[in-house]
C-alpha cells in the first residue's frame, strides 16, 4: 500500500442549468454528470488518474449507488477498504457563474468499527477529517512510521485540533478560518504551532497563502483561466490535493512549491469540465494547463 486516502464517499449528480426551479416549476438542464464525490475520495481518484496506486478507506453501502461507486473505483484501479453504512450518500451540485451550490444527504452512522489495514509500506496518507476515529488512528500510525500525512482542512470537523498535531502538510479552506475566527495569517501561525511542516490557506480564484519548508510565507496566485472556459469549480480543491499528493509520490525530494504549482495546474484543468470524473487530469493535461495559463500576478495589466 503506497498511498492511503481516508474520507466519506458520495455519488455526485451535477446539473448545468440556467436557473434552479422552485415550487411547481420545471426546467431543462443543459448538461449533467454523475460521478464519485467526497473530498479525500476525489483526491484519491485524481492521484490514481495521475498514475499512482491508491488505496481508499471510505464509506460503502449495499445499494445501487454503492455498486456504482465500486465500479468507478475498479475503473481507476483503486483498492477500496469499505466501512459499512446503510445507505450511500448523495450530492446534487449546481455550478453557477464560477460558484456552486450543493445539497447533500449523508449517512455517517457506521455499522462497523475502523477497518484495520497494514500501512507498514505506506508513503503517504491523505485525510479530509471525515471519519474522525479512522483518520486519527491512521495519522498516528503513519507519523510513527515516517509516512507523509496530508490534511484537507475544508471545515471544522471532530478531532481536527488533535488530528492536526499528526499532520505534515495541511492545506485548509477559508471556511475553516472563519469557523475558528482566525485570519489567514493567524491560521498559518496555528498550523505552525501544531507542527505542520507545510501549511496553506486556499482562497479560490485568489490562490493560496502558504508557508514553505523554511517557514517563509508567500502568496501563490491561481492560474488565470478565462471566465468563458470555466464550467464547474466543484471538486477543484479536491483535485488540487490529489495532484500534490501525486507530485510528492513522484518526486518526494522536490520543493513543495513545485508540488503546489503542479496541483494548481491540475485544478485549472478541472474547472473546465463538468463533474469530478470529467475533470480528472492526466499528466499531459497538467502540462497543457501549465503551458496555456499564466499565474494571475504574472499577467500584464490591461
């Protein structure tokens, strides 16, 4: 087991429409996509698409959506280690003008304890804070064995403070800053105080404020994808996490700036496609995005 991703699984139904109907209204969507969803789950699929073997510890139900999810994982060569729930979780996603509205139904009542896996050969563990007991158990084990522990801190979840104490690379969202009443700079200081070697706060189209191996803080702008190319921003952050995990597995001694620049280009590819699966980049797709789009701060003023 080279890379283990732990998180909650969804099936995402993404609908592209001019408006959302209400009351007794009906509307016709222009396009739709059905794919896997969930923060660490989507990151794991992205890492697999980029050429790395992935193991996934996630929720699984004995229903049709669960069968669909397993078919998707099999297609990408992902080994799934299920934690049983009664019903699959479902998301309806509506991309709209660079934003996205999401309605979710989630079953997180686990019907079994934490599955025990052999992580003695694992080089990377990626977590999203869901399934807190499993995340904490494996973060402690990975840290003890010298594996890299990565965290997608999308929101304030159970055990996040304890969990972060076992994390090497933490990239969190603005939402977590708001929930913890911290500025972006204060959040970086908090991550440093927890022992995270690399820390960052993602701010959507504004990019990421982060600190490197030497603790130096800098701004990494997003790539400037023309507005007319942007189709669906949902899942872009998850692809970002999966891509820097893939870059680390490929070149573990490279500077983290290079891993994040690779991930930034992967996200630029994702937002041009509807749904998570269509937006998964190959290495060639990342290279194409790097060649096509300049960082926002490198653009000449109009």
